């Protein structure tokens, strides 16, 4: 879980489906819905690079 006391740069290398603001960010960035994002994470893990790579296939 994100520590809200430390407001640094967000870690965009991982996708955290437990944080609504991250789900919103990634679904907009990737132009997919939440269900598709969850399915991709279930398949390849929560690495943003792996999810992007899988989308390109």
C-alpha cells in the first residue's frame, strides 16, 4: 500500500490494482478498461513494461 505521508514521484514501473488513482491512471494510459487491465496483470504480473508488451502482441 502506498504511504501517503511520503508524496514523492509515483512508481510507474508497477501497477497497483488496490489503489484507485493508479487504476484510473493506467486504464487511461493504456486505453483499456479495469477488467482488461486486471486480466493482463493476472496473466503477466504487475510490471507496467510486461503489461505494455502483452498489449502490443
